[in-house]
């Protein structure tokens, strides 16, 4: 062992001693349960004072050691008191980042790579930076073996309350083993303070989602946008952001010309008496037919659009009537799925479209193109230009999105805007973002902007999702079928014999809407997905049904522990450490500890399937734990003879974390199912 390594070893052992003394101090200063034993208490207090003295000496020793060692003095300060759940990956990135920079001060931006270990033999996490650093050094003409790099990194690694030990393996991989004490504290904090989000800078975020088109069918594509968008909002709200949920409904397109013209003909009295156009689909079809076949009608339709957009009162009234019918239909879907959203359709931007056209014209950014006015993004001639003004002088979808992005960033002062639509609109948004940057509206150094795309919904035959007769599926019908199928499922399990009618109804809705949402969210949104009630209602595998059952079962464990437990749970939480001795206990704790990592990851890529994978991982690991660790022991008569408080607390913490995940996913667990 070199003298440097020996010195490192000594430092580490002092750091370890500091931590153990700190925990002794914690214990002795509590003196809990000893209120009535004066003698014991005095002894403990004395011990406490001695320990504090010892700590002082140790701290002095370590700071002297550091002063004398220039290499180790670059270490970041030890954060010795992390007692809540933190993102382990972020913590390790910071820890290893500092060690790597201290080890290789001449490298600019050295790679810091942290991944969870795939094999428990190699610890819980790994730092895989040694190989790429060796490569960088080699390119600079310096030959160092990756293993030596790994060793060097570990010698510069500051102590961390999250890390029990590290090991250098193979060609320089640094294996990290998590510290059990951290797990115990972090899970305990979940029970004491609730599930808290990882710390983030708070932003004002506008999420544009759902956004169906008035008078047209709200189709499964809009359902996907609704489910994914709502879940993204729930996640951002959990993180503490200021979230504005906007429904950018298509309420200003040319379809209104023909609808208004048709309304004038069919119900000339419409300004005085509300016309019976409950079936807007049929009404839309009728007017479309006339529009396609009758030239005179077509002309009138166009003039109606112009009249509407210039604010003519009768046209506005007709437009409002039509919008109201659609709005009521959409609201039925939102109510059933428990979606909160504020309508701010394209029409809201009419005057802002006029303004943005002026702005872009004055900045010389619009070009003539066969009678249209187009705008290129940052790279002229690359990608697809926006059509800002049509050859007939009208505005387009592009114009409204340019006005909307300006409004959201400049007027609404959003730091971050998220658009949730099918992947087919990716090019549209690419052009919008590029043009907004060119026009100085979007500043990538200040604003974050995301187009959250998703694949198409397919039927079980792998073709576009349609009814048997080939029509588009009405969302209301789809939700009704979900309800029917979920009731069938509950009856198949004979739950109707156990639950009261009210409980059965709650369970039915929870399963029906839960399974539709979960099936959507659990697939990588970038891929197309096959809509299958049979699959989503399965009670095995990663489905809402399986998870809802699992959750209800976990929640019932504490309830079944008897009064001694339930009545004293607060006290028990304060007094009982979370158990981590049994291999399956520790395994479950470690899975739960991943929660902040998962949330952090989703806040970056906005892919909710990671959360679904996580809840499934939690549920299956919980089953392993529950199968091998007794929580409640009963005698042959079925009476409770022993409650393992710590393990039941672990069940409660599991339920708390699962519950938070369900909330983000928009699932509503019920107490009986
Ligand atoms: N109404 C559009 C559609 O049905 C979606 C709107 C999305 N939002 C936006 N700002 N363009 O395709």
C-alpha cells in the first residue's frame, strides 16, 4: 500500500467513526422511553456529552488531515445528514463528478456516468467513467489503465451518507453499495412527512393537451393526448410547478363557414331560439355534403368565415351555439376521466394573429410564395416553412400557433411550454419552434419547449382503430364499453357478492377508467399501441387491474393489525426503525428508494411508462417480501399473536409511494375491490 493509500484509509476510517458517533449522539440525546428512569437518563446524558467531545476531536483531526493533504483537500464537504429520499443518481453524479474532477483536474468536462447495477453482485449502482476517461487520456497521448483510473476516483471520493462502500471491479468500474441507514431514514421520513417530491427549480409551465376540434369527432388520438397530458400535468403539479392546463380546441377553422351557412338555412330563427343540433356529427356531415356538391353554398360558406372572423354579431352567435354543443360533449368525457382543463381555443388568438403577422412583416421575415406568405425557420430552405397567410388572405393553423407561442412566452410569462399531440404533428412543431427562435420569441437559454408526440392507436387487428362497421369509435361508447367490461370482470371474480352496490360501482369505475389510462401510459408513448380491453383487464402482468388489487391488499395489512397498531400508528412510526435485515426487506426498500430517480427522469423525457415500470417493480418486489417475511402472525384460531411493527410500516410506506404514483397516473384506487 502506498503512503497515499494508507492516508486515504485512515481518513475513511475517521469519517466512518464520525458517522457512527453522530448516530450514537442522536440515540442518546433522544433518551426516549426513559422518562421514568432518572438513573438511566443521567447515564445516557453523560455518555452523550462524552460522545460530543469525541466528535469534536474527530472533526478537528479530519480537518487537519485534509489541510495537510493538498489532493484530498479538493473533496467536497461531506453532507452527513440526508434523512429524506433524494435522487440517488443525482447524488452520485455530484459525488463522483467531484471525485473525477479532483482526480483529473486537467480534463475539461470529464464524463461522469452513473447507472443502476444490473447484477446485485456488482452493488446497487455503478460509476462507469473509467473507460471513457482512459480513452480521452489516450487521445491526449497519456496511457493510463482504466483500473488505475477507477482506483484514483475512489480515493478521491468523499464520504456520503448514501454509500456504504465502493469497490473497483474489472476494467475500472466502481461498484457502489447503498448504505442501509440511509434507506431506513429515507423510508421513515416518507411515513413521517409524506411522499415529498425531489427538489426542483419551480417553473411556470403551460401544458397544451387534449385539444379536440369543435363539431368534429373527439377521437382516440385526442383521448391519448388527454390521458398523457393530464398525467404530465399531475407530475408537474406534484413537483410544485405552476401549471396551466390549456385546451387548444380547434374553434376557428374554415369548417365554421359551412356550419354557419347551413345553420342559417336550416334554422333561420337561430338567433332567437336555440336550434336542436344535439347530434353535431350529423349536422357536420350534412353541411360538408352541401359544401362539396353545391358551388353557391361553398361561396357563401367562405363569406361566412370572413364575416365571423371580422366579428359580425349574428355569425358570432351561430358560432357560439355550435361551440356550446361540442363543449358539452367534450365535458362529459373530461368529467368521467376526472380531467381538469381550461378551454382556450384558436379563436382566442384572432387579434393576436393580426399582431403577429404585423410583427413578422416588420421584421422582414415573411416571403411571397405563389400568393401565400410563408416563413422559414432558423435555417432558410431547410425543413418545412410555415404558411402564415393563405393566398385568400386567411390565417392558418400555423398562424394561430405562432400567435399562441408568443402569447404563452411573452404575455403568460411561461418558462416552459409542453404540446401533447400525435407524432404526426412533429414537423409542424419543429417549424413553429424554429420560427419562434428566429423571430426572437423563443429563447432556448431561458425557455424550455417540448413537443410530446405519441404513436397512433391501433385495433386488435393491428389496423387503425375503428368500429366493426369501419366508423371512427366514439369516445363515449368506448368508455361505456370499458364500464361494462370492468363490471363483467368484477362479477367473474364474484366481487358483486362481497361488495355493497355503492362499493361495486366505485370499483367498476376505478377499474374501467384506470385500465384505459394505464394501458395508454404504460406503453412508450413514441410507439403505436394496440387498444385491447381483454389485455388491459387482465389481472396479471403490468395492468391497472393487477396494481389496483395489489394496492388495496397492501393497504389492508395495517388495517388488519388490530387496534393496538392502528390506534398508535403515529407513535409506532416515531419509534420503530424500518427493517432492512432480511434480504427481501432491504430489496424492497431499495426499490422504493428509486422513486425520486424515476420522477427526475420523467421530468426530463416526459415518458410516463417509466413510472408504470416502477410501480410494477414495486408491486412484484413487495410480493416477494410479503411471501417471505411475516408481518402478522396468527394462531390456528386466526387470532393475532404478533404484529411485526417494522414490517407493517414498510407495507405502509410502500402503499404511500404507490398511492402517489397512482395519483400521477390518474388512477383512483378504492378501499375495497
Ligand atoms: N386541434 C388540433 C388537432 O386536433 C390539436 C391542437 C394542438 N395544439 C396546438 N397548439 N396546435 O390536431
